[in-house]
């Protein structure tokens, strides 16, 4: 019996890579036995010719190629969510159009999922190296995975990609998480299910430039930590506790010195006082900032705005 495999492809300034991506996936189609492909390209507010390239593919193959065009840029997480919502296949995969996710892995991934003895619900992929990336970005990426796995129960595999092949019920479980603030790597892990990871060496983009800068990745990492951990709030509590204990000890020291020196001045000067005030003020601002981030997330959730808005869909 023929089954359908839905391929969700978030696109942001990918006019050069989309034709190459489609060609590469079509090459491996013959190795996917009894599988019908369904493409869902999600144009995330690109202002280049990304949508035109997608429409060319749609005109060539309207039966299998579909697209969603956002009214503006809502971010990759929104594009992933939209693609998963519209995918109709018994199997669903998420892939980047830049071919850093090798389509040649799809037959092996499908073979593992269809093996009833193995009984996997999902086959994910992870990079074994970060060759070609700036050393600073690689270092912070490794630190992020170590940190988030220590302070949360997300259990994200180091080097894991969004590229994965899932069974329908796992996709339905992911879609049941309707939060506005989405961090897919965490969501994929949080829903559970039995997952097998396949390793591969890092590949560079076939064309174009990445839209992910160091600062956008840093912000994305911070959002991921806040979405899946309360540890930053704990840090604020501990800093406040430490500051209180430290100032309490300081007060005792000042009183004792006053009594011992018989009323003499126990202050060393304005510089030491300013340093202490700045230190305590810094802790307060840091704590307020942490609490503010969580309140901002709550505010975004309670407004109940749509994750994305569709301009056109085929």
C-alpha cells in the first residue's frame, strides 16, 4: 500500500537553493518504495524571488508541490509549525532548503521507521562536527547544549538538526502544543517518543548565505532556555539570597568594628561604598531582567495572537 511522505521546507531568502533542493529530493524518490511525496514549502516573508521559485515548482507539479506564503517574516519556528499543520502524510519530515540536510538519508530513515522490530517513532539526524563554522559559534553551540541539558528536562542531543522523519502520531503530539513561543528542538524532545539518531558530517550550504547571525542564534538559544527551564529564575533567587547574606555579614562587621574602635569611623571611603552599591544594583537589574523575560513570554502567550498569518496558499 502506498503511503504519503510530507516534506516541510521553511524558506527565507532561498531563491537559489529551492530548485537544487527539489532536484536532489526527486533523485532519491526512486529509492523510497511505495511512497508518494508531498512538498510543503513555507515562504517566511522573503523579499527576494523565493516565492517565484516555489510557484515555478508548483506549476510544474501541482499534484505534489504545495506552498504557504506568510504575510511577513514570522520566523523559522512559525514556518515549521505551519508546515506541520498542513502536512497530510503518514510520515512527515522537516528539511532545510540549503541541502545541509542530505536528502540521500531519507531512504535509510524510512527503512528504520518501517522496521516493526525496531519500533521507532522518529528518526533524527545529528552532525558529528561543525567544520566550516566560525570557532566562536561552534564553542557557544556546544556550551548551549551542555547548559540546557543540565538545567531542563528537554534532553536535546548535541548537534541535533531539525531534520527528522516522524510518524503521524508524533506530529499530532507536537501540534497539540499550541504555544506562541516555540522552540522546536525542545518540543521534539519534550513530547518523547522513541527516536533513533543518524550521524553525518557537516555540510555547507549549496548556495546563498545563511540568515542566522551569531546574535540571532544567541537570542534563539536564550529563548530556548527560558522556554524549557526555570533555572534563570532560580539564579535570580540565589543571587538575591547571596546579596542579602553578604550585606547582613557586612552590617555585623560594621557594628562590631564600631564597638571595638569606640565610635570611630568604620568606612574606608566613598569608593568602596560606590562599588558595593553598583554590585547590589547590578544584581537587582539582572534579576529584574530575568523576571522581565519570563513576564514578556507570558504576555505574548496571553494575547493569544496567531503564530503566523497566511497571505496565499496552494
